[in-house]
C-alpha cells in the first residue's frame, strides 16, 4: 500500500463529504446517529469477537493491565456507546446558531453564526469507545472526520467503522463522512497531520509522548492538552467535612485520568487538623504520599517531595502535598507548576472563591467540587472529543460547540456605505 496515496484519497473523500454534512439538517444527522446506535446494538457479538482478537494480540505483545482494560469492549461498554449516541442526538445542534445580532448606526445588522470547522483528523490510542464518541460529535457538529486509532485496537475499530457506515448509509449521508484509517502503519499519522489541503484541525488523544509528537510535527492547528497536573487547595475557611470528601474523591476516584488531583495544597493554619485525617484515608487506599517539610512533620509515612514531583502528572496512586501560608501562595504554586487543566478551591469564603476563579489561569476552575467533574459528559456536552488547555478557539472539554467556529454575518436591505 502506498501510504501517501491512500491518505490523500481519504482526505479528498473527507473534503467532499464535509461539504455535504456541513449543510445537512439536524433531523438527518440525528437519524444517522440513531441508526449507528441500532447497528452497534445488532452487532454486539461481532464487536466483542473482533475486540477479542485485539485483546489476545495485546496480551501476546505485553500490554499492561491498564491498557488492556481500556482496550476491552464489554456488553455494558457497548451499551454505553449506544446511550452516548442517543444523548448526542438529543443535544441542540450548534450549526447555524446566530448570536449577538445587533443594529449598527448604518442600519445593517451584524451578528455571528456558528459553522463547522470542516474536516477533523483525530489520532488516539487504545480505547475503541473513542471511535464512536469522535464520530458522533463530528457528525452532529457538521464536520467530516478521519479517525486513526491505535494499532492495538485495529480489529475493534474496523468493526465499529462498519456500524458507522451502515448508520450513515441508512440516513442517506455519505459514508465518507466518517473514515477510519485501515492501516497500522505509523507513516499514516505523518501524512494525516500534514494534509493542509484536506484537514482543518487535528485532535490527538493519548499519552504525553503522542501529543508532543503531533504538536511538534503537525502543519495543521492542533486542539490538545499535554499534562493534567490538577490541584485542590483547602483554604483555612473551608468546611473540613467537604474538604475531606473532595480531596479523597479528586485523587482516588480513578488514578489514570487527566482530571485526577496530583497535588494537594493545604492552608497552614488548618493543616494539623485535616492532613492526618486525609493521610489515614489515602494510606488505607494505598496512595503513596510525597510532601513538603511541614507535610512530612504531620504525616509520619510521607516522604519528602522533590522539585520534579510538583511538575509530575503521576496517573497513579501517588500524591504530592504542600502546606502553604494561604490563598496567594496556593495560587502562585498553581500558576507556576500547573498545566492549565483543572484546579479547585475548598472554601466557605465568597471573596476568596471569587479571587480563585478569576486569578487561576486554567481551562477549568472549581469551587467546592472535585476536579473529577472536568469532563464533557459532566458539563452537559453529551461527550467530549478531548480537553484543550490552549487559549485560542476551544478551551476545556471540547464538545459540539468546540468543533465549530464563528463567522460574522451582515443583514442589510440595499444598504451601501456612505
């Protein structure tokens, strides 16, 4: 197979399909989503059988337990895919939405209309459910997409691709609206991220190494986040019962996710009250604690944190802890070591909460809530295609609106400029 020729062919077909889907009415897009859901429901046995091939190959290739867990398709996982498609179908269609329409002194009306981005290239690892989420969000937002999943999930993704094609065909839409790269050759990624004439945006989902490579080599704009170094700051005006619940959930609900807390900051005046309680819970759950000198003096089984720890996204049962003088030092630490992903403050002081929201420079900032809520589904987006920590275009969980752009529209009635 000539990879360049193959990828160029996918790009050309995606561009043609993109023009069709960009002008397709909501009802037809929703019908396609529901037909894809039906196809997945009727193909459970095939999907699980194909996924089993990937799991067996993964075991032979030495994939670790966490990656095998992400790779596995279960009946409940397939049902979640179906429900996700139905939820996206039920969401409002952002395409064509007009906002801020105002009359100008000249008599013209000026506003903004939401429009699709065009063709989106998505590169991801391991999890076959991303194939369905990505296809659903791109389809509903009027975009064509080219999906390149990891080689470890190639059988699963091709089986899902057949379901997507059936759904698109049943709704009378081009099957090329969603194309899944059928080769595991890494050269396909290099082509995808440089096809400026066909692809408008690249979205990488996976480990830091993948995202760094894509960001460095892409000739196309990239929506991405590199690290999820998330913080929770427990203020000295916090309700300590709330603080304990939030700090435990933020760290231990799931370890290998980008919105898990990696550093806990605690105000000095309440550290002696709250840290021993939290440490007992963390240690019982098998969390390794690394802290500053003050933290170590309060927690006997805490080891000294290094400078590198404050910069680290563990994605594991390890937590860094620092005792700070107060809000200002907490925000200074976050803005120095954070990755602009998600930060939370626990406090009953309204003024401090407002300052934290305003002054902490991250894509999600929370008051009295776990960082684990930084998720497209929890934000009411139905699903997300990823999380962006960039400041231009989309920021935070990227859902339907994040896959569109705005253009100015002008309404006149024979108006001419004087």
